[in-house]
């Protein structure tokens, strides 16, 4: 289930904002997915089976993806409709690399995916038996992730059904003629650090930290250190703490030393803010 790349401009804008961690845009797109799911009669019946539904985002490693946030929001919305939801994680090794996956063509994507082993814990496998698995992703371009997921669960789980749900579906013609189409959609709203900071100023809750955001901000730290330091002082402290946890995770270790100077700046900024916060408590 999905929609083509001719969706309304407001959906394009929200999609880009969702990819960069905007909770409001993520919730709006999750609402769109929920409405679509409940409008399809056979699928609606599957959702309300007594056994309930197992739900997972597309596979990720230590750092959540935008699809994971979308999955969380969709789960809450379906639960509010009375659907019993059991969340599970499909784990992906070697989840991050130096490349921007959205800029790769079909062949390159296949080569990268071949290095990323998928797995599911035994407890999650047990909870999937006899239920429908709903896999949520923000976009399907080549179908490589879907194929790998199907191969994983078909060998290890006794599912009643597997259903993929996503915002965008690229046609084969679009995929072959414009390998950068996904990158264009991702940057429909957020094209640079100024756009991102404008987004941060607009949202009223702490933005999601995901793999795209982590690499985007650390890249800014490498290319524009002084601007990066200034931005860190303005970003919510809770966000910076989550950002740091992601930046020092096992996913980032796979990339190597590329972002170490930016991570060190982030660490120093956090330390300074924690010290200042402590001093305010001691000297009100």
C-alpha cells in the first residue's frame, strides 16, 4: 500500500519535516496512514482480529530511523481505535555508512543492503506466531528492504499475514529515470542547516533524533564548526543528550573517525550546559 510521488505539496512538506524529526509532521503522516489502513475493508478486518497485530518499522540498528518514529505514532493512533498492538524490532547490523542511502541507484542500494544482516529476537518471533505483521516504512523505492524482511520472517516466524505500509511508492520508471528522487523529497523542506533550525524553533516538543538528523548535524560540525557550536547552544538540552547518545552508538562506530571532531564539540557543549545547569541549582 502506498502513494506515488504526485502527492499534494503539504504532504511533501510534512514528509521532509518528518525525515528531519518533526513530531507534528510525523503525527500528521501517521494519521494519514491510519485512515488509509482503516478504509480498506479486508485489512481493517485483519487489524481487529482478537490476536491483535504485531508492528515493526523497517529494520534499524542502534539509532532509530524516521520510519521508527512514524511507527510509534501510528501504533498510538491504532490503539486509540481499539486495535491491540504488539511492537517488535527488526534489527539491522551495519545500519549506517558514509553514503546517503537516498542518493544511491538500484544497483548501489542492493550492494549496500547485502552487507546489512537482519535479525529478530526469539521473544519477538514467539509473539508474532499466528498474527499479522505490519511493517511501516516511509518510502518504497526498489523493494529491497521488503524482500529481505519477507525472507527473514518466512524462515523464522509463523505469521498469519505480512503487510507493508508506507507514505510513498516509487514507480519503476521513476526509480530508473531519477535515482535522486528520494533525496529531492527528503529535502523538500529541509535543504540546509538554517531550514533545520527554523523547524526546531517551530516545534513545541523535543524533536525526534534519527539517523538522518545525526549525520546531518555532525556533517555541519565538520564543515562549519563555529555555526555548529552556536546551534548546539540553542538546541533543547534533552535533544542534545539524545543526539550525543546516538552519536557515540555502535552505528556511528561503523563509520569510523570521520565525525569525531564534531562529536567532541557536542560532548564539550553538553558538559558546559550541565555545569551551568548545576550552578543555577546551587546558586538560585
